[in-house]
C-alpha cells in the first residue's frame, strides 16, 4: 500500500499468501518453432517416393529414413517383370502430378518404362540419400512413455538386426506385394518350369514350349498375349468369367488405324509434347477427363451402369470376331466393374488363335508332366505360369503393436477397419498408404495416393505447430467410416456377387479394398482434416504449449521482417470491391 505524507513516500509490503503450484502454460519455445521430428517410411515404391518428397518439402526440421527390403526402389514396378506387365490405365494418367512425363513411348506403358520413370523422379528429387536398400522392418512397437515407434530393422545383406525409433511411422508397402502359390494339390511335384507372375525368372526361355497360364485376373490377361508369339501351345485356365474393358482414347486409336497393343507414340509426337507444353496438356487432360468420367457405371441403377453391359458386350464381340463362339463362355452374369477391370490389349484376340486352348474345367491336380482337370483330362505341359495374385487380406507383413499391446493383426482379425483408409485407432502417429479401402475400381489411383500423402503432411504439420507428441484417430470415427463404407458399397456393383480381390478373393462379404467413392471424391475428402475426430497428447502434457513463450523464431534470431506489408503478402479483397462497385454502379 502506497502512503503520501507530505514529501515522504514509503512502501508497505504485505506478505503474499503461499499459492499452490500452478500448471505450466508458458512453454520454452517460440510459437513458430519447428520441433525436430523423425519420420520413417516403410517401402520405396510410388507411395514411399512421393512421401519422401512431400515431407521434405513441407515439414521443416524433419529427419527422413526410407527402409526398402528390395535391392532397388520402385515397389510393384521393380518386383513385377512378367511378360506383358504394364499399367492398365493410360500412362499419361499414371504419373506424379508435379512431374509429368512427356516421353512415354506407348499408351499403356510397360513395367520397365514405369520403373525407369519413378527412378528418374527419385533421383531428380534426391530421394536416394534417404533410402536404405535391402533393409527390412521386422517389428514396430508403440512406446507410450516416449510417444515413439520402436523398430526392429533387419540388414538383409549383413544378416544383423538393429533398433531404430521414430516419431511418425508411414506404411508405404502397398497391398498387392505379398504373393503366394495357389493351393493346388501336387503343384510342387511338377517337373517342368514353375513360374509365378510376381516372381518371374527372366533368364528362362519359354520359346517353343507348351505353356499353361493359370488365372484370368489382370496379370493373366497381360501374360497370355505376351507369351503367345513364342510358345508352341498355350492352355489358359479360366476359373471365372470376366469382363474385358473397352480401351480409353478410342478416337486416338481409330485415327491411327491400329489396335491398342500397337499404340506407340512416334518420335515426332514425343518431340511435339516436349516442345509444346500446351499440346501436351491438351492430350493429357483429354485422357484424364475420360478416365474420371466413368464413376456412374459403378452405381447401381444409373443410366451409365445400365448401359455399361451393352457397351462392354459390343467391345468384346468386336475383339472376338475371329472366333465369336468364345463370347458365351467369357461373358459373366455380374455387371461390369464388379471385378477389377482391365482393357487387356491383345488378350481377347489371343484367345481366338489356333494354338490357344481356353480351359474352364477346374484344376484338381498337378502331376509331374502336366495338369489334370475335373473332367478327367490330362493336359501335358512344359511350363506352368501361376497368375494367381497376392494375399489380399491386408494382414500386416510383420508385427505392428499399438497402444495397450494390441497388434494390428488382432485389430483387423474380424475386418480391416480404418479411418479414411489411412489411420487406425490405437495406433498413434501411424499412417498407411494404400491400406484397406484405398484402391479404386475406376478413376485415377495416383491422384488418391498423392492426396492421401498430402493428408499425412497436414497431420504432421499440426503435430509440429501445436506441439503434439501423439496424434491418434478416435475409435468412433473408425466405426463411422466402416459403416459408411458398407452402406456405400451396398448401392454399387462392387457389392454384388462376384469373386474379387476387392472382397479378399470371396464372392460375398465386405468390400475391404476399395475407396468408397470416386478419385475426385477422395481429393475433396483429404483436402481438409477433421481435427475433431482425433485425440491428442502434448509435449510436457501441456495443451497450451502451442502458444510458446511469447516470441517468434525471427525475433529470437534478430531477423525480424515486416514483409507482411508486401503487396504479394497482403490479402486484398478485390472480389468484394468489384462486387461493391457493380452494386454502386447499378
């Protein structure tokens, strides 16, 4: 209390009562300080390459490590080398939006050309500096006390295993990479050459051989016409009927007077694309527009869906004109797109050749020199090609253990649930590219991959900005997405009865592989995270830590700028001004 007595001033000190220790709100950090984060990416396929680029672009003070089990990057396009392996959508739609390739040699690019493209992207953006080849993550365990993922990593060449840890873990292993032999009695008693589409022996010469190709999924559809010219005879074992899709850019094909398997870009066209960006963009956008305009064919009862059968039927009739009797044994009862679609350049035409036998009778046994079918026929063969696909259950390839000791395998034992295909409750700071419910039955998959990775960066930006040590999706948000998926697919062709990897290889059941919407729909979904559907744990358990200590980084570093006054930084409300001017004039 201050007393004024004449000219004398004195201060009376009143002893303060002891206050209870208050919770810390002022965190010793600048409000815009970028906390150091370590991000580990598992896999260096397309998702891994794009992740390593975007995280370095958008997340300051980040330490990136990419573990790759193979001896080279590229994922699917490194591993799959079977004859005819190619992209089943046009190459100009199967590339990074930020790195267009004007030099695709063919309309449906081969696996080797796609692999070269992604290697070129990785080297251009200096990704290899962060990739550890022949290093396989064998275990990942969430440490609640540290809010970090504890990893076990196997050095494949050295044979040793060591520990690592990270703040953020990204699974970029993809879904279709765990191949397996089909369960056929006697398969490994076969004395000829046994091949699998996902583990091809490129040194083997099958010229002049009798070949059996088992499976008419996307791999089998590509293998049959590719092997045909060299073989003496080819037996094609077809378990189920399937639709073969019409090709994209029909006008371009007709203009050239060729079939799609012969659709190559001339050196002059490539040179035009390289020199004339506008011409390239026009062509690219035409293809993209066509690709993005077929979503209606997947929704039951739409005019596009109703008409699709006739469109597909007309296309298949045209391509089987040399042997039209085959049509009745190929056309399925279910509508187009229930199973994965592929245009299969040259496939239907190959089936009409004299040296091809299409066999619908089930395989009951493989013997030393051939295959025995249910009708009792023995089919001698020199080579068996299993184009029978992958493990499509989404079971983790190695143990991943989240909060409370729950394993991801157990969490997904009943059904592989996710939130927007990218996160799972109970697994903080863990993001999945191309996990359950992320593939597409139509549209542009590369667009979905890019937008999902953008979403990862939004989440990690929030972790840095708000000083969050653990970000996890809520269980009820996962449950809602699961229910949404089930209701959505009930109105689509994907939910109808047909054997498909979309349903884990079953005829009936949940659609667990596909995104519940179009790729354009995914673009909107991933654009703005709904932060209310997450839970957060903060550094030092201080939810107010985001606000820091009252300083900015530039102030502390004596590097203050007022560039917020620069014209290019000011948000001038020109549109509002224009509208107001119109009203005043009126």
